[in-house]
RNA sequence: GGCGCGGUAGCCAAGUGGUAAGGCAGAGGUCUGCAAAACCUUUAUUCGUGGGUUCGAUUCCCACCCGCGCCUCCA
C-alpha cells in the first residue's frame, strides 16, 4: 500500500503522490495571532507535522508554506485597545506561537509567511479577479461576486441557494449584493490601519491572503492544503473561488482537514473553564512530549478527546518506550542473532508503515510498535535476544521516532553524568558491603535530583526523569 | 431545519462480513537486599438501541437514541 489520504474535495480515500513526482507542495492555514494558540489549534498543527514527517518517510521532499494571519478585525481591535500598532501587538504572539511549536517539536515549514508582508500579491490577485468581472465594489470595499463563478460550493457541497441577503450583519459586513459574496478588500473605518490599493484604501479580507501566498510560493495548482474542519466553509470554499476564479486552473489537489478536539468530552470553551494553552498544561508539569503524544496518537480525522488521564497515560507510555530504547542501547547481549526477532522487526516495520500510509493511522502504528516492544522485552528477559538483533531493533525505534518524536529528552542543566557515575560507584561498593542504608541514601539523593537508578543482575543503569 | 463525523472494556483507542489490536488503570504472580524495570496470567461471549439482509454482522441496510462539528468569528 502506498500513502492514501482522505480528500475532502472528493470525500474519498485517495492514493497520494505529488504532481511533480518528487516534491510535495503543501500549504497549511496557520494561526491568527490575536492571542496565544490553544491546544485545539495545536492538534491541527501537530497533525500537519505528522503529515510532513510521514511524507518525508515516503521519500518525498517538501515545500511547505504556513501563513500567519497578522491582520484581522480582532487584531485591530486588540491593538487599538493596547494602544499599539498591529505589528507591535502581533509580534508577541508570533513569538509565542513559534515557541509553542518548537516546544512540541513541530517542524518548521519551509516558509512561514505573514499576511502583512504579502499585501501586494493580494492586491494583484484581486486585480486579476476584477479583470475577470468577478468583483464589485460597495461602500469602498471590494467583494467577490459568487453569481459569476460557476462551481461555487464544490468543496462544501453546501446548498447555499437558500441563504438570503441581510440575514446577519456583523460589525464588518457592509452592503453586499448576495449574502454568499465575501470581502476581498475591506474599507477602513475611522482610525483603522489601511493600505493603499487601486480599489481604494483598505485591508485584505480573511480569505485572500491564503490564495495569494499559497499560489505565490507553490504555483497555481499544488498538492495539499490543510487546516481544521471548521475552515472547510467558508474559508477554503472561498479560497477555491478566488484562486480558480483568477487562474482558471484547479487550485488544490488534496484538501486534508483535521477534526477538532474535545476536552474531557466537552467542547473546549472559556466559559466551561476547560480552555487550555500549551503553558497551562506545562504549568501542571505535563511534559511537552506527553502533550505531543496525546495530540497525535489519535488519528487526525477523529475527534480527539483530550483528557488529563490520557496525558498521564501518555507520560507512562513514553516512559515505557524510553526504557526499552535504553535497554537496547546499554545492555549486553549474547553473540549471534535470532531470526524470528529479525522477522518480528520487519513485521513491525511493515505494519507501522502500512498504518501510516493508511491516512496516517497513528493509533494502529503505535499498536505495531508496542507489540514489538513486548515481544523483544520478553526475549531480552529470557536471554534470547542477541547482539545481532540490536541494530535493527534500534532502527525500528528510530523510524517510530522520526514520526512521533517523543523518545529524546531535552538536554538541560541537570546533575552531570560524571557525578551520577561517581554516586553509582560508591553505591555499588556499599551494596557489596551490604551497607544497604547508604545504598538507599544515595538512590534517594539521586532521585531527588531527577535521576532514577535501576539495578540489574550485574550492573546499575540510570536515567533522568 | 440542511449537510457531515462519531458512539467498541474503568479511561483512551484500532479494526474487520467469519467471530474483538494497542496504551493506561485494576487484580494475582515471577524476578529483586529493597526498589525500579521487565515479563506472565487475568479484565468486552461483546462492539449505542431496535429491526432487516446473510450460513454468519460489531462490520452491510433501515429506523431510533445520544455526543460533536459546519451552515459566513473559529484549528
């Protein structure tokens, strides 16, 4: 089986390969930086990270663009409240976003693009739409005229014919000919920041940045566009209208959307008090790796029930995998090799890959890994695991970690290795002399400093926790 | 109301027309100076409910119940 992804456009699982055969051109809707991102946002970004990593496992190169929306109504309102320019205001949250993603080990896309750096490209695109008679102006704003674009709604399959003009009027809705029409360029209200353009001063509408920036970096047609399910309509539908309206070509081949997460079975909301940012969880002493594991171990197309029990389970599951890895790296095995173990590794590798190829079925992929871990641990215990089995087993974990990336720990300012080893030596002498009081004292002291000792028959291993 | 996703053990969760992966938690055991780690045994005669198709359904069909999402703020 080769990689298959569920394409929202066709509502089908489809075999994926990049249109140029080698490099995947991919665009992801990033955050709007009016506040810190929350774990729901991070679930979607973590999914994108898993997709990236697996695409690379499939042998593809990546050209991945993620936008940061750094101008919109909320940003303008908040910046005005804070008496700051929008760039002063957003700088803090852009920085926070980059820190969050780094903490969760999300790979940085090849390009991270700010909307405000691409206003010219947006203006050019709007101009192209205007030239094709797909726009109109009203009260200083420019709108996309859906009535002139056939095929509107092909992503959503939504019956928009029943929508009526004048239904809802929010603060930024002006006069539109058709309720389905959407703003490409919004006229500024008093005191609002604006850019000059051939169709008057204003700022970009919500959707135009993604069309302009994705096509600028990836071409008129590209392979994959990702985002959360809530973006399907209207955001992505409108991106299609803008892009295909301008180019006459198919905009995106695969639309891939991540489901939302719930917290303890409930929709995350500030009013329910179950609204979390990454730092809310780190403050409760959950590790970034456990959070990452929790976010990616449920397949992306399923609603993720994010729970604190799950976070604890993730912490322990990671610990188990790390213990196993350390065993493989540090223990001494008899010479030779067990062919059934080589076969078990090959099987696990295969199952892992097949699962990931099947629309990134991370849960199933994990199952394959844990099956092998139990199998190999049993063999190690019974001394049926040989030197010749070490390398391929470690390679399997390397494959696993190339996607999951939870096994390594951040090097930080802990008690240095030499000191730990000195303690271990002293403790070994004490144990030999049956001075268990001193031996336990040392273990407790190291434990206090975040080092756990594990005695095996002939040696003592240690690990940071 | 329209469109869509889902309901599998205490919790999370995979999966299939042929009789239920995996993780966590629980119980018992092996090993150990103690501990940790690891392993073994055990924990769903059953997959929201009721019908139907079938030799056989958790898996297909229909109805119903419940949860969630979208229907122009939204990952």
